[in-house]
């Protein structure tokens, strides 16, 4: 099966468990050019902050997602209330 590509570029935080370390290793990356390759989703990345681990175990990638209004307002549900409220148009 041919890999399909999706165009996108955003920041993400990679959290990696490394045996023998008290806390997970964190790295902030800009991810782009995601490719679905079989059962894997593979990104190109540019390191923004932190260090990439040499090896690791359990890993999580937390991808930033900002809605219309910078995280509050129409199109972004359940976060922030402030003066504008959640999803309130004026």
C-alpha cells in the first residue's frame, strides 16, 4: 500500500521515558510532513527546545492545537471562559 501524505506544521512536545531517569525527557519540536506508512505515523521534525533522547521506552507526543480566538471563542470548546466566554460571538 502506498503511503499517503498530509500537509501540516505545528509545535509538539515529545515526552520519553528513559530507564534510570527520575523524570521523563522532554523535547519541544516543530513537526511537519506527516506520512502514514502502514500502521505508523511518521513526521519530519526540527528541535526547538530540549534534547532528543538517545534511547527510550514509552513515548507520548503532545501536539499543540489552537482554535479560533487563540484557544477560546468560537470553534474551541471547553477551555477558558474569560470575558468573552466559551464560544461567544459579539
